[in-house]
């Protein structure tokens, strides 16, 4: 089955330079500029306090050569203790502010990512796994927050290294030149590790996204898996994704864990070089032994921030990889693009598709130069074999997909110029498999109109079979429907979905009628609900029930994206064309005449 066998990137992913990523991070930190400036001041002060320790020690060593030892040691000890407390206090204040700023930035980042996801058309979800999208919004935004904290740590270490470097030049400029000559080697190795860390981190995040996607698909389809006894198969599929994630992230962990040891080893080489160079200089009388010793002892304070800068650079790449993935999601261009944002008045429901061409991909043309006019208040049933274009027409009218040619007019207004949010508020849509959210029946009915009261919902519910369908629910309108409506039967779900449309009172109704069989009583209730909806809207019905087809004002027969027949049920049957063939193949068995004929044939067979 192989749900997600590779670590391929998504087509909307793009490569950002470090400069672009830093600019993006800066954009999210900009609203908190005061706190960021305060953090920068605290970082500078922290660096000065940290750099002051070796200065105090060096000064103390020089004074000890000719002064009161006990007094100097006491003063020196007190100064170092005060510096330590200052370091702790300033660092605590800095991290507290950074946590606040990063928390606000991550909140805004997730908000923008979620808004971008909601603005995408349905074709986006056809192409990309929702599990991977969720991973970007949750896991990657968390890593983005961690990199923001790391950047402030890097700034602190950079300032500290600059101050300590200046002190080392002051102690002995000759040895400082040797030290600075060795620094390019250190940073070259650091750059190599940084690039490697970026690559393995990007792969690690994709692997985790694959695991999330596998889990989501597995749990969503658990009922089907259990029905076909495929628990072991999906467990093995999860294990493959999990093992892949394990291997990739172990490699990532190995690379990140190798940074400090490699940099420390190079630092040891640099120290050894300075010990050798300094010793030879002392022997040659170029520098004093005291200056050489002081330089070597102060060197440890310099190496620490330098190593941190090099190590953090690799870790920052991990956060930048996360920023790259989430920025790609936010900046992905939606396929459905409105040319204007015109307000939408109350709609009459006049729908025109003029010379419309639509394809899901270059190789999959569904509609070509298609024309259809649906008059206000008219109910049009779309029938035809799978792939004829029925659902595509409904989705284009709902503006869920972008069409490539022609235009669609709603009450004479180009659909591409309308405020989509306001337009869709006047659409009532019921999919073939009605989706219910966790909550009560009442919560799901008022989903499109949150202001609807329980009394209003109850009154509407009693218009369908005198409300008898409510009596089958244990707690009436307050019955919990479960995840995706799992606690209700398919018929009950359809009734709740239709009630949701009834309470909304849309101008245009789009129904992809369910094919699931229900008992005759529920069928009658569903038809009652449908009649209530159809009585006051313009309706596009992808019909699977004969009763719905016969109730339509006009039947449109589609074949490979073309209208081949249209008319009423009786007129089309009289023609004896494609519709008559569909009727005899798919719909005739639903008619009372067919049931009666079948009963007579059965009785004749028994008599024979």
C-alpha cells in the first residue's frame, strides 16, 4: 500500500537564503521591538559582565606580585561573586523577555500558517497530505521559536567573544595575531557542519511529517482497517515510516552532537599552537613568561563563546530549516485567485457557466467550452457515469477550484470578482458523505448559523416527519454525535446535514446525494427535508435517488464533460436515449413499478 515511502519535498517548498529567513524572522519580531531592544541591551551587559571576570583575574594577578595578598584575594573573590550574581540576574531577565517575545511570534506564525491553509482551495488538499500540513503548523513552528531563542544566545556569545578578543590583544598582540590567524580554520569547519546540519535537519523534519501523516491516515481509517482485519498491515506501514524517521533523525542527532566535540578538538589544537608559539617566544625573550601564562589562562574564557558561536550556528540551521518549511506553507500561492472583492447582495440564484474549461491537471480535462444556465429557483439534477463532470460543476460553482477558461456568472456577476466569504455564506452544501464535527446534534445544525436558537432548530426539526427522527436519538438535539458523526447512522447524519442547510436558508443549494441505502422510513424523512430545502432555493443536485431526480425541474445528462440530453424525467424516458439507459441500469430498481414487477416474477416462479 505504501502511504509515504519517500521524503520528497512538497511542490510549494522553496529554498530560502539565510538572509531571507532572518528577514522573515525579523518580520515576526518587529511588533515587539521594545522588548527586543531591551534584550539586546541585556545581552550587551551580560557580555560585559562575562568578559569582566578574566579582566578582574588578570588585574588581580598583577597586583598580587607586590601587594597585600589577603586583601587582594578577598576583593577579587567578592568581585567575581558579584559578577556571577549579575550574570545570573541579567540572564534570567533576558530569557524571560525572550520567552515572551518568542511566544508571541510563534502565536502569530501559527495564526498566519492556519490562515494560509484555510485560504487554499480544495485542490491543495487533493495534492498534499493534511498530516504533513499539520506537522508544519505544530512541530515546525515550535522549532522556529527555539531558533529565535538561540539567535539571542549567539548574539550574546558574539559580543562576549569580541570583548574578550580585545582583551587578549591588550594582553599580548603577538599571540593574539597567532590566535586570529587560526580562527578561519575554525569557521571553515563550522560552515561545513552548518550546511550538513541544515540538510539532515530538513530531512528529519520531512520524516517526522511522514510519521504524522501516516498516523493521521491510519486513525482516520481505523474502522475500515478493522473491518478488513488490516491492523497488522497498517502497523507495519507505520513501523516503516517510524523506522525511516528513526534512521534520519539518528543521523541528524549524530551530526548535531558532533559539533561541540569537533569544535572543542579544534580549540585544543589552537591552544596547543599558542602554547608552543608562546613558549618559543618566551625562550627567545620576545614576551615575558607572566604575559604568556596570563594569555593562556584568559584563552579559556575566549574559546567558550567562540565554540558556542560555531556550535550554535549548526543548531540555528535546524531552526532555519523549520522556518523555511513554515514560510513555504504561508507563502504558497493559492490556485483560486479572486480578481476583486465585491460585496455580495442577497442572491436570486441565477447561475451561468459560459464557455468554461476546467482540468485537474494538464492530462485530465474535465470540462471543455462548457455552457449551462440555471434559472433562479430551478432545481437541476446532474446525472451521468463516474467522471462525467457532475461533481466538478458543483465545485466550480462553489469556487472550490480554479477553472482555466470561460467565466461563471452568479446573478450576472463574475464569480471571480466576489467576496468569497460573503458569497459562500449564501451557499448550502451537502457532500456525499456528510461530515459532522464532534459535539451535539444541535451544535452541528447551527454550524452555519451560530445565532440559531434551540427553539428555532426544534421547530425546523418537527417539520420533518413530525420530528419522529429526533425520538430515535437518546438525548434529542443534545445527543453527542461522536468524531465525524460516528455515533449516528448514515441516515441520521444525512438528516443533520440537511437540517444544517435548512437553518442556514441559502440562496443556492448544492447536494452531492449519498448513495448509501437507508430504510424506507428514513428515506421518506430525508426526502421531506430535501423538499423543504429545494422549495426555496436554486439547487444543483448530483442525484443518486430516483425520487430526487423525478422531483427536479430539469435533468442534465452528462457524458465526458458534455451535455448530451436534458429535460424532465418523463420526456427523457420517452426519448429512449442515454438517460433511459441509465434509468434501466441504475434507477429503475428504485421505482415502485419495478418492486411490483419483481414481486410478480417471484410469485410466478414459486407457482411454477
